């Protein structure tokens, strides 16, 4: 008989995932914005503001979804 186990992701994991994801987006955003504007000052300003706010929203989103157990079925295997 299988037993349903709850899976919890600690906040540090969510934060690390957010940081690594934002680094990828930071590079992509920088290239796109600079290609469109050809201005370093505009590129830096837009990328910093956008990525800071997006990181905060991403962490909040991850934490909310961590509390939702839908789709998190983990089976405990018996020996």
C-alpha cells in the first residue's frame, strides 16, 4: 500500500532557483534591450528595475505554489 507523503521546498531553494533563473533572464534582457536602444544607461536601468521586481514576484509565486499540494504525489516505496 502506498502512503502519500508531503513534499516541502525550503525557502532557500526557492530563492536560489529565482537567482539562477534571473541571471539567465538578465543576460537575455540586456542583449535585447541594448540591441533595440544601443544605450548602456537605458539598458542598465531597465534591466535592474525589471529583474529586481521580477525576482521578488517569482519568489512569492514559488512560495504560494509550494503550499498547493495539487500535482505533488510522492509514493513511499516499501522495502
